[in-house]
């Protein structure tokens, strides 16, 4: 990715990665790619804001050197130590031996774990805490600790002069800048949030409270575009997401896991009945849809119908995995309907209910649709009753 101007004194020196298949080795990011963001603040003293993944080290070091134009950086500010942001840290530290590393106490604990206790001398470590400041000349950074958004050492840095929030992984988004320059921020930011940060809504709320008193003109995250427009909407969505509230409270997601197609067919019938009542419905086939997209859809909608086959007396694995993911991400505050299928011993509804009882603030519909391979007169009546319940609230 080419160097970009954020402001007269601040440059984007990050790197696009268009070859990565799986972010964190589990979330598909093709064909959109991902960006590893880093910034340089040019002032009387120079601060580099975060490093990048080791796989992008050479291009990043070249970008930094080009922006420095022969000067040496005074500081490398580390807001997050996850390897996709710290993988090149020691490369820069070795290239500029006079440069100090700025972090909090937990940052330096992780640096020693990652790179060895002797990787940095003590005199190169500049430890900062909550609301500490670092003057660069005309620019001044104020640090806001943000533990568990989404690692324990995370902190944000607010540049007071130009009112810029360096937000670590918060407000990040999947997608390289080159390939997604014109893409809207929210869709992939939503998927990134719910799958990467979503478990830590309470901690995100704590960070939002800290930033509420700040005038913010620009947000510089560690993934995705620099945000200069629509900040009010970005902040609104983060506030909503971090309270586990749905964006579309009346929309319904039907998530089905079907072995031979009968459960999928029943889900299509339910979709048709709901749409006939004017309800907006999204369908998700859990046997083919990546979990990161399924989880995102579940959080987006206010209501969820789970339709699953029974498998050897247990819950069909795609549904079980989906429910386990929802639980780990803190899924709550939704209306839930259940459809089970089992030719000789339907058990999926009971098993799904047991998984849902591990979550918070869910309201299960009284009606359960129970199929024995395909819809019959009884299960059709159950489905109509389920539709009535879902539409009543």
C-alpha cells in the first residue's frame, strides 16, 4: 500500500496483505485481504505508531524510512501486542537503537514473553499509564488504557492537537485498503467486531466512556481505513454492538443445519410464511456458510430461528458449532424460535434449548416445531403457531 497523508504531520505507512487466506487462521479474508496499519507523527520528536505483521516487515520498514527522510524516530508507540501488530517491532528497534519503545506495564511483559527478557534494555522502555501524556512538540499524545479490547495490554492514544484517536483494534475492519477503498465501513467492521472483539462488550463500553469527552476528528485503527467521515455513526454502532443490541430488531435470521434437505425445505416454508406477514427474513445455511458470517447475522437481527436435524441422537455438528460460537461471543437479548427434525427420535430442540440456556437474556418461543423428516399436518400447525409468536412481539 502506498504511503498516505493523514494530515500535514501524520503519515500512514501501513501495508496491505492481499495473500492472507485466514485472519487469525480462522476468518476468511479473501478476496478482500486485510491491512496492517501503522502511522508516523512528524514533529520535533517523531513517533511511529505500532508496527505490522512479520510477513509485511520489509515493505513497512521501507515505508517508514521513506517518510523519515533520513531522520531517526524517537519513539515507537505500541498500542497492541498481538503478532499482526508487533511482528516487526524488533526489526525497527534494532534498526534505530536510540529509539524508545512506549507502552504500558503489560505491554512490556508481553514484549519480554515474545522476544526474550533481554530483547530491550530497560532504558529503552518508556512506561505510560492512564491519561499519561507524551509531548512530541506541537503534538501531544494522551494514553487511554483499554484492557481486553481485546487483549490485556491494549491502549488507545489520543493526539490532542489534531484530535486524532489511534484506536488499536477498535473500529478496525477486514479488507485491504487497495481492494476495499470504496467499500462501506460497516459490513466488514461489523464482522470484525463480533468475531474478534465481541466478547468484550463491557470493556468496549469502558473505552467509549473515556472517549466520550474527547473531540475526535479522525480515527486511526490498526486495520481498515482511516475514518474521517461518519464518525458519529461509527461511534453509535460501536455503542450498540458493545451492548449486544440488534441493529434490526424486527428482522429474523433463520439458521438451518440440514442433513438431507428436509430441514432446509421447512426453513424455506417458514421464510415464506414470515415474509407473507411483512417480516424481513435472512436465511443462513450453516452447512456451507462460514461461521464468522453466520455469527454476524445472528447479532444483526433481533430474532433468530434455529432449525436443526437430529444426528445420531445428538445435535447436528454445524448447529452445535454455531451455538458454541454464539455463546463465546456473548450472544444475548434475542427472541428465539426452534425447529427440530428427526426421522425416528427428534431431539434437536431439547439439545438446542440446553445450549441456549448457557446464554443470557434470551426469550424462547413457547412453540417448537418438530418434524419427522418432512412437514405434516401437525408440524404445519406448529409452524403457523411459531409464526404468530414471532410476529406478535
